[in-house]
């Protein structure tokens, strides 16, 4: 059985529609440039959400070859992140990857169209909703250290994260929710924050990777890392620590932005 590769038109569309940026959350990589001689440089890949061939990551037997080649089955990723999602399909299910592409397309669209001029957003309402949201996020606190041995997530923090995820299910945030900040820009930042929380939560509650003694979550086996630990064990520990650190960084960045908006130091109507 052959590979159901994307056509070059589909690849170009995937890249163009996200303004040639890797859609992996928090990845700053722009994938295209040109050499001084005018040759194309491309660090990106049209990644298959569901693999192009049997045996590949997230392969779905139920799809037809056309569906496997379809735009909807693709996401634009830098070479590193294309490799990461394919090496670890359990952490990155198809729905997640597809969601990244959609979210990035949305933000690319927004940066072209801008915020509709006639949209009449009540700024004070946005601020007050953001304040409520930020208050709910305040419990997401834990220290991240360079050494994975010392990453400890208190149980209270996990409870707060669980509640945030429960109240803000993927793609189903009701605009009437008292945290929903209404404006597309501030809401997109809220979405990013929640998605980062989701990544932390699912990572640390995976009992194959993390252990909870009733009070804190720690990486399984991290306390025993020493010079004789096999390399793959250290790699495993570093990997889960990396996912959590990266997500916490993104969460913190989002909260920083939202604080600016809530305090009135930034106005979502003026940032285009
Ligand atoms: Zn990337």
C-alpha cells in the first residue's frame, strides 16, 4: 500500500493559511525565508494528522485515500514539532493537532481582517470578565526547576486546573460563561491559557509518568535519577518535564497579557 501524500497545492495552502508559521502552541518558528541568491528555504512540513500510510502515527483505517490527502488531514509544523507529534502520538491525538491548525488559521485571518470596526465591545465588561478568569487561574501555581527531580505540583493546583478544564471544554466555551471575555482577541488568549493548562493536567495525571503521594505530583522515578540511571529513563523524565515546563511558560505568558488587558493597560481594539 502506497503513501497518501499531500499534493504540493495542499502543502502550500496549509503553510500559507497560517502565514508560514509552525502551529505547535508556543512555537515561534517562521518556516520560510530565501537565500541571498533567492532560493527558497523551508523549515516546515505539512504533517499528517492521520498517517499517510498504514503503520504510521494516528493511522485511521476508516479514512479513504482522498481523506488522508485532504487539507483537513494536515497541519503545518516546523521540522522539530512534526517529529515530536509523530514520535508521541499518544500525547498528541489527531483532534489536538487539527485544533492547532484551525486556531492558527483563525488568528492569521484575524490579523488580516482586523477586529470588525463596527463591533461594539463593552471594554469594562471585558475587563470584569477577565478579572474573574484571572482569579480562577490564580491557583495554577507551582515551581518549575531545571532539575526535573524538583518539579512538584501541589494537589490543590491540580484541583484548580481540573476545574478550569471542566468549565472550559474544548471548542465549547459558551459565550454566556461568566469568564468568557467576548472579544475575539482576549478570548483567543484565554483559549491558549486553558489549552496550556490542559496539557499540564493530562501530563501530570498520567500515572505512567507521574506519581502522587496524596499531596504533590512528582515525575515518576525523578527522585532516583543518578549517574547510573539508563539513558532512556533520563530521556523519559526530561521529556515529561519539558512538556510541563513549556506549557507552564505559555500559560504564564497568556496570564501576563490578560493582566494587561484587565488592568486597562492594553485595549483589544487597538492592537492590530
Ligand atoms: Zn515548531
